[in-house]
């Protein structure tokens, strides 16, 4: 298997090293692991692409490239250029430092990389490590992802829904709970949730030069969330697996809104 790995924390992020280990185990001795990752941190860029400027790509080593762009740029760079002659069979994005569950999904560059792969018709899985007091006490805060990652990916590849009949192919979002690996209780397939009363906001700051700046801050990550959701599963000790696609249509609302607004 030929696997492409990327992330949004940057080419030198420790989570990418964890993902490289996981990918090597999945690829096997006859497989290949390629890295095309952002040259600098791209957290919070979502599915941004560098539409109005070019993306520079530099080779750092065998099958290892850094791109001055977003995770979605990196995936496109791999498919269009770096791996154009032999495109990837699978794209893995992460392992993100911090969760990409609940409302975080909408901002996540980690998700953006997996989403772009799906739009390019390549199977993709995003992986993130939820952090908390128990992971802070570990020598390796990525312990749960490192020890359970390959097993979860194999389960998704073997048993997941990879239907390509829909307009927007599926990809998967995996979040590992904020626990030591031995404390992980299992796997739960869940919908995306939302934390109650937790949202991103801007905090004002007056710089020494008198100029005013706004810094983005996030809400508490341990806030309660929709029961049965990805956040709830993680906080209950489970690995959360969420099938996703790049279709934002609210299908539940279509009949009612159509009945009220359709004309002619």
C-alpha cells in the first residue's frame, strides 16, 4: 500500500512522527509512506486552499516534502505533482495535537486535508489526540493514538463504508480520548456533536506600540456535549470514529423549506 501522510501542525510536529510510525505499520514491508506536510503550522485553516498564490514545495529527504501551504494544498501537491506517477492508495492526516471533535471539526486543517483527499477520490482518515490532565502527565501525550492507531485504521479500512456512489465520497474522522493507552475503553462510531456553551472568540490585546490586536481563543474542551456524540465518547474513554463527507446540506430541512419557497 502507498500511503500519503500530512497534518496541520507542520512538518516537524511530533504527531506527524507518530503518524509515520502508524502508516509504516499499515503499509507493510512492501509498502511506501510519503510525507507532504505544511512547512509551518496551519492549525485552524480548515479546508483552505492557496487559490490566489502559488505553493512552493521542497524535498527534505526520501519521500519527504514540505509545502508552503495548507493541508489541503499538501494533498493536492502530492496527487498533482509529488506522487503524480504513482498516486496514494490512502491519505492519513494528523495525528493532531488536540481533538478535532464537535465544533472543532469546522475549523480543522487536519480535517481539511482528509476532506481534500476524499474530493480527489482517495480514501482518507483524519486522526487527532484529545489532550487533558491525564495525557499531560504522560511522557508521550500521543500514547493512545500511537498504540491504538493502526488497529483502528485497519478496522475502518476493512469494515468501513467507502461508498463512492454519492456525489461526495466518505472520509473518516478519528479522535483518541485524553487517556493513557491502557485506559482506552474501546471504539464507538458516533456522529459529530457540539459542546454546550463552548465556542471560539476573539480577545483584545493592546500592543506596546499602541496598536490593538485580537487573539482567537477557544472554549473549554471538557464541556458537556451532545449525548452519543464524538465529544461524549472521547470524554467517556472511547475512541470516536465518525464517517463524514463534504456535503453541508441539511437534508432534514429540504422538504419543509421547499414546500414554503419553491415557485413555478
